[in-house]
C-alpha cells in the first residue's frame, strides 16, 4: 500500500525510534558488564523492557504501513517541534 507523506513520516519516525531504543539497550548492556551481579540482573530487566517497547514500535510502524493506523492531520507537528 502506498503511503501519503504524513504516514510515511510516521512510519519512518516509529522505525527510527525503535532503532534508537535498541541502540540504547545495547549501550546499556555494554556498560552493565562492569557492574555487580545484582546490578546486572536489574539492568537486564530494564533492557528487556526496552526491547519490548522497541518491538511494539515496529508493530505500530507495520500497522501504519498496512494502513490500519494513520497520522492525525489535526495534530499537526510535534508539540516540541521537529526532532
């Protein structure tokens, strides 16, 4: 399905956010290797949550691509401006 420009941007933004979260989780894991066993376990739980959130963003991006979720034109731009 061909997406209009706002939906293309939404799809792209969701995928980019997912990649950023995955990268942050990877960096967090690298830093956690230096921690104690207890801290590592707690960090791994947080990393697991980050991975689940990234997966949800990818699922939402797939929904946008399939046309089941669309950009709300009334919303306009992001409240804080462009990222």
